C-alpha cells in the first residue's frame, strides 16, 4: 500500500477531520485492511452485516488504526451498503494517511 507508487485512496480533509471512502466486506475470517478497491480502502470485517454490527466493527477498527476515540468515527453514507463514507473527527487527512500507511 504505502510507497508502492500505486493508486491513492479517496481520503478528503476538512480541517481537523477527514472523510474516508471504504469498501467493507463482512464475515471475513478476521478484520484487516485488504488494499485499495476503486479509490477506496478495502476492509474485510469479521463481523456479520446484522443489526449494524459490521458498521460498529468498522468504526472500532478505524478508530484503533487512526488513534482516535471510536465516538469520533461515524458512517455518514452507505449504512447498509458495502461502499461507505466514513467521517473521522480529530485528525486531518495528512495525518490519517500516515497512520493508515497510505501515500500522501
């Protein structure tokens, strides 16, 4: 992912917050990043897509990777879809890219 000269994920900054495009795949053996897909981070989630469990797992996973409280990570679009837009408060786009290991 980082430093390979490949495509960069859609990660937009808005002052002390950023938005990240994510493609989520539920019911994976474990929760991991799985590269990029069509300009979005691909995240495989161990949680099932039932009663918001996958969205909650995604928010917890990103909060942990970005070093922000889980309450600062929210799904703003795509609640029931695989492609989601995630809003993260308390971190700008440059710092988020560094913490996720993405190109600037």
